[in-house]
C-alpha cells in the first residue's frame, strides 16, 4: 500500500519535541505536565443536514462547552462522494477521559435551536503515552432513536424482554500505547442483541485483524453494555484497510472459562484503571499493555488445566480444549508462541505451578487457585513480539483467538460492504498523521433485527369470569399468561385514562380523557381493593353485592352506564367501611406525595363537575378560574364533602396499585405492557381547566360535525 502522505508523527526524542524551544521544552528528556500537554482532537462525523442546519459537538470542559450546545464547537462540512462530512479540530489539555455529544442545530430569530441530538454520549479515552501536539482522529457515527440498532435500547427491551441479559458497566479495554511510525486504532461498536456467551470480534484485511481468517480475529472487550472496544497498532503504510465486525457464539463451558479469565486478569490489569497488568514478585513489578486475547486464553487455560474454575467444574476435572490438555509454552525472554503444547518441564505451566513449581518471573510458589491469575499476569507483562515474530504468529494462528474459536458454535459476520479505516485527508498536511484513530462505528450491522409478536386490545374487552361489567386491570394477568405461553412479547392496550365527561355512554370512547394522569374507575377490580390491608377481608354483604353486580352485568355487550354507576357506588361503600384505612399506610403516603400535583386538581374537578352537573368548567362562575386557594378550600378537611375527596384519592390509588401489579407481573414473564395515549385531551378536562394557556381552546379534532360542540 502507498505510505501516508501527511507529516509523520515523531517520537518523544525527536521531531515535534526536538523543534520545541524555550526553557520548558528545550531538553529532549523533558515532557510537559498533564496541564501543559495539549492533544489535538479531530472530530469527524458524516451527517446529511438540511440547508441552514449545522452540527455542534459539546463535551466536558470549558473548551467543549461543558455539555452546553450553545457553547459547543460548530463543525465545518465538506462533501466526500455522496456523504456530507462534518469535522473540527480542537486542542484540548490532556486528561484521561472526555465525554462529548453531537447535536443538530439551526438558527431561529437569532437563537440556536436544537433540532436533534444523539442517543448516547461518547467517551473519548486519551492514552497516557500521547505527546504534546499529538493528533487523535475521532471518526464517529450518528446514532439517534431512528437508527435501527437503537430500537433495542428502549426500556421495553432492556428492562423486560431482554432483562435476562447481564448488563456490564465500568469495564475498560486494554490499551496499546502510541509508537513511532504507527497509529493506535481503537474500534468501538454497539450491539443490543447479544446473548450471554456471545462476543464481538473484528476481522479485516491486515495481519493485526487476521487477514479475514476466522481464527485470527481481534477479540473486543465489553466495557459498558452495549459497547465493545479493542485496540491494535497499525503502521502508517498499512492504511487504508477494510474490516468487519463479527458476532461469535461460544459454548457454555468456553464462556464460563472466559469469564473466569477476565476476572483473574482484571484484578491485576485494572487495579489502577490504566489497563496495565502488574506481576506480583519480590518487591517489584513488571508492567506492559495487556493483550486481551492472549491474557484471556492464558488465564482460562491455566485455570482449566489446574482443575479450577467454572469450566473445569462443568467438565468434572481438568478442562480439555479441542481434545488436548491446554498448555502454554512460556519462556523468560519471549512471548507465548503456542497454545496446546507443553512447558519446558514437560507439562502445562499451570499444572507445574499447581504442583509447586514457580511460574517464571514470580518469586515463590503459587497454588492451583492462583495459577490462572499468575499465568494471565505473566503473559500480560510480556512485551509485544518483534514484527517478524508477529508476522510468523499471524501465519501460524493467533493463540488466544484460536482457543476461543475452537469452542465457537457459530459466527455471524455483519451485513453490508466492509468498513474502511483510512487516515484523514482533510487537514492532513496541517495537523500531521494521527497518533490514535478512534472508530466509533455505531451498531453491528445485522441483516435480521429482533422480531416478535404481540396482542393489542382494549382493557374493557379482556373480560373474565371475575369481571364486573367490563375487563379490569387484574384480568390482564391471565392475558399476560396467555401471551407468554403463545410466545408473544408485547401486550398493548388502548388508553386507560378517565373519560367521564358526560356521565353517559359517550364516555366509553377511550380517546377523550378528562385527565392525562387519572385512571378510569371502570377498570378497578373491586374484589381486590382491600388487598393492601393485611388481615382485612371484604365484608360479606359487600362481597354479595359485588357478585350480584357481576352476574347482572355479565352481558353480551357492555352496559357502560350501569357498570360505572355500580362500581362508583360499591367503591364508596368499601371506602367507608374499611378502605379509608389505606390512607394511613406508608405506601399510600409515598404515592400521594408523588401524585399530589395532579391528584388534588383532579379530585376538585370531579367534585365540581358533579356539583354543577357539567364538565364545561367555563360555566362554573367564579370557580371557572382555578387557584391554589380554591383547591385548598375545597379539599379542606373541615368541609362536609371531604370524605368524597378522600374517596377519589383512594380510588385512584387502588387503580394505580392494581395496574402496577400487572406491569410488574408482565415484566417477570418478559411481556411488555404497552399503553396508548390520545393525541389531545377533552376540552372539558381538568388539564384545560388548570392550564388553559397550554391549549388552543378554539380548536378541536375529530368528527367535523362535532367540532363546535
């Protein structure tokens, strides 16, 4: 390949540092402090904007606007074939980590307006070995909620459908350090569809990525779900190269061994957050960048050979890789050269350590339990092999990855054309070749996204033998069981808000709510309204009335008016007899404190609606204009109707409690309970009464002949 045409990156003993003058940087062996060391970060992101729109990047620190888009850095754009690329060069003081985010902005009346922003924040890790003036090339991919891979990031998937997937956070991939004539390339990709036991690798057209060979891929590290990262060092002459991500499914035994290895190596490699492993020795340590594939394979092999760890336990003794006892050739002056052979002593070094022989480089003996960690630390501390030996290893097969792929059950290569990693063209002559190239590649490109089936219906249609007139919230429990048994993962219902405007059958229409918060009283399961009071049972006479109402309203078609009247009457009886005791429970008090802002106005609205016989609040005289004083007067405990106000509170609490019960149960069965909202509220609602300035009271939607009603 042709060599990179821009100015090369110089090492600390020459080039840029040698050209510096002055008392601070005059000496070659003097490096600027972290506060004085400046890193040139080149942000680059393709996005096809509209005329008048721009891309702004903001992040932590004053130079990036402290996460404020109005103070961020506005990027400049240029065309590259069919793409519009936005980029900007920012000189930042070195620090280990920066957070940043992109936004799509435009100008309106001289003010900046945010038209859209990315789904997640980016994290930029700056290597300790970066020198003053070094360039970090950051190639990002715009990902918002419209991005196909972003769909699975919603709570419906993360908290319900895929709740079984273990979430990881705070992880860190091993770091390579910049070197003269090379660039560190960091790969980062996301995938919400991974199952336990699956990993992400990178394969590509250069030796560091295995030359498209499946058993020589680069294994990435899961840092924060769903992000995976990994690094390689690439000579400038090797750019541009192509690559793809792959999803590897491993057997359960291999996955368990890898997890144990990661834990063993991580205790040494991430103790100080540097990604560098330290060898325990006689008062000294040796450290170098951790090579994740080799460390993971070494720790797994050592633990398994010693008969320790989940994989060995599952196998009933020393684990077997590919039919052979796992072994490592370890020498004191070279890297791991083979996986599957024996040590100079005639057996695997882990087994030798278990028998009391020291691992090279360690002071004293170690037992079986520490064999895996010791082998992992030893391998981590080894320097990278020379280029000719790296090439030989690539031809023979990467030892760490080979062990993983021998246990692979399937390999899924991402769809589409290979990705291309090239050095920047724009501004290359002025800023020099990058020391680090960061590839934030968005999501793994899958040709098949998640697919599932579901069921949609109104709650009032889900009637059971226990229902009184209509389907009730607790009737959904049986529907959840049905959905789960049938393999469905979604249960969607129509709006369940209170729609009691006219107190007649017109109110059965679920899209004309009187409150965006309150739930409809018809959905309460009266038989369970005392379940929150331990030791209390429904009085016999009220239970008999509930049963009589159930039988009388068990009709082919819903009698909305009769059902609502029966439930309001019986709920008031239940409240007067025992239900009021719920108001003294801690659960109710916590719910009331969180709901008071909407609950009190709603209860007052319902009281005045019934008092005036209409929900048209503009006809309520002086009470047509609500105020805090009016709400306080009507809800005062000294008023004779205070029990009616409290009953309204209690009924909404019971509805909340029962719907919450269904939601929690559905999540436990991995069924999403999805609601629905109307596009507006009824003109005769508590929301338009309390906040008329938020609505166009002279406009309405729906049937044309009814728009002036």
